[in-house]
C-alpha cells in the first residue's frame, strides 16, 4: 500500500515540477515544489503506549505476607551439619609409598644454592652475635647502675630489685582441687553422626 502511494506521489510531484518550470520559463525549482529525492515514506505506526496495570493493594499485601512466612520457615530450618565421613582422610592418600621425586638439579644450580645457604648462615650468625652483644651491654649497664644506686641509697636499691607486676601482666591458676575425670568424653561440637556400621 505504502509503496504504491509513494510511487504515485513521485509521479505527481515530478509532473508538477516539470509543468511549473515550463510555465515559468525557468529551469530552477519553485519555492513551493518539493524535490522527489527528499520525499521519504515510512510505514504507518499505529501502536499505542502500554497501559499500566492497576495493582490491587490487597493482593500486594498478601504476596508480602507469603514472603514473610517463607522467610520465617527458612529461618527455622537448622543449618546443615558436616557428616563425620567428610572429616576422615581416604586411605589412598595415606599411602606413604607415594612420594614426589625431587627435581634433578644441575651442578651449577646445586653449587649456587649451597653458597646461598652458607651466606644466609653467616648473616644469621652475625645477627645473633649482635643481639647477644647488645643484651650483654644492657645487662652490664644495668649492673653498674644498680651498684651506683646502692652507694647512693639502700632503700632505692631494694625498691629497684623488686619485680614490677605491671610490667608483664601474668595470671596463673594452680592445680584443681579434684583430679581430672578419666572417663570424661569431651564433646567435638554439634554434628550428626552418620557413620555406617556394618554387622555380620
């Protein structure tokens, strides 16, 4: 339909344009005529916007209540507990004969690693010696300071020798009045024991 309409319009306009230019004696277009190439036709659009559905407030409220009930039911369901069988290592992984062989290193790589290990040992030894020297110097300085304090005042010297309970807060409870129960079974948390028992 639209194709035949556009063809007939093109014919009419071209005839009108030709007759107007012939009558006016000019070969340019009149301001009232439209060139054929600018005319474009499209299919008729008869779609209307979608109508919004009216939502019933009671129905919405019923749906919300249902969702609340479902959530309450899900909250009441206890979490799934891990069965005991999942905590047991399978026997095939306990086979001691299964060992991954160490990669074979070249002579240069093994020498490089040995030298690196020796260098690391020297570094750690120097670090340890420096720490021990610093501790010895601190103890020597403390001893000299205590000797000087003893010459100044005996009371201050005795107060300095007392341990400071706030320096290292430490609490310790002695042995209990009753010995531990020998047949006490310590609970291993909450779980469902689903161990399979085979009888003959």
